[in-house]
């Protein structure tokens, strides 16, 4: 107040300046205190984090840790373990692959960040409408991938579900994931791992099944599988069954198994109203005779088709 009397500058401005100074002083001290956690950074691909604008290229190690904690919305690295690493124990894990939990956490948080942007103007979640939307997706497999994906995104959005494409991060082996944002909004995130159209559409419907059939607030991260069925999880089995039955009518299953030529499989695909890749993938899964269907399951650079983030 004395400065206000002397200089004619309102006291509120001096108080705000004091608060800013104190905040900067404490912030600097807090960042400096992170020096003993520099080893934590070694778990992450820093080049990737710079590329994805998670941390700054010119940051010190301490500042990078601070930026990374802000990205994950946790106060300390121990909280990161509780929020982002421990839940991964409940995710479906392949018995055949080693998965990097830190890379998985980064991928999931990037997906969450993108989903937050897409909340604006989103309809409320409607499970009845989502079931109807799921039935429309098989026909989209006949479209060019980008066109089909964008239409699927639009349909899902009308049911209150956010669909995201996010290329996988090295070490994650993720095919797709489903998560509830703030406990209210389902988010499905897809990768292009495997570079097969049948796999891509199968996992999209697989994640839709998790949203429809399984508990809210749970996160499901589905990984690359081996060529044998190593599932053994009731929730995953239910999601698989839903995806298969929606993609191809069950009354065609026996004929798909009996099919011995590409011409037969293409004919069954026309009958089902889906791309031949889908029927070929179903036969490979049902019979484990993958060599027969290999040429029908087109390989495609999905990252290039759907664009890098």
C-alpha cells in the first residue's frame, strides 16, 4: 500500500508481481529437486517425445522430467508408476512377446490427449446406437481404407464414441485399445500393426465389443497375437466372438472352413458383403491354414494411408 501511495501503481499489481516471483522461485527449486530422478528418463524414447511435442528439444534433464510428469498429469515419478504402470498388469498380455510398459504408457497418454481435443460437440454415448453402427462397419471394408475409416469415425461419433488412429510406438505391439475418458466417453484407438486390412477391421470391432460388453472405466489394450490362439481370457474371447460374428454371418462359417480355393472365398465375401481379406482372415483363424489365404490378405501401409500424427 505504501508503494501504491508513493508511485500511484495499484497494490493489486504489486501483489500479483510478488505471487509470480514466488511461483517462479518455487518452480525452479522444484525442477532442480528432480535431478536425482534423471535415471527415470532412460526408460523413454526422448527423440520420440520431442517429435510428439511432449518435451522440448533444448530442455535440461530436470526440465524434461518436469515436462514428462506434466504430460502424464502426475506429481512425482512414483505416482506415474501407480497411475500408468500398475494398471498394465490387468491388460491382456501376449505370452509370446515382451512389451515395453513405458512406451505403452506414452502411447495411451497420446491417445487420451487426442481424444480430449475431440470431445467438443460429441454426442452422449448411446449403446443401442453403437450396436447398430457396428453392423454398418463390415460394408466399409469394401471402401478404400481412408474413406472407410473416416466414415467409421463419423458413425461412431454419432453414437458418442471417439475413434482415433495413432501409429504404434516401438516396443508396444498394440493392435488397438479401448478406454473410458472421465468415465463417460468411450475412446477406441487403432494402430496399423500387422499391416493387414482384416486385422485392422477385426480389432476395431473387438474394441467396440469391449465398450458394449465389459465394465466401464476399464482399459483394454489388445496386443499382436501369435498365429495360434493364445487368448485364454473370457473377456477377450467374448470380444473376439462379437467381432467375428459382426464381420461375417455365422451361417457362413462352415462354408468358409470348407472352402479350398480363392474363388470360393471371394464368392463367400461377396455373399457376406465384405472385402475378401475379411473372409480370408476368418478362414485362417478358424483352420490355422494361413498359407492358403496369405495372398488374399492384402498387406498395406496403414500408417501411410491414414496419416502420421
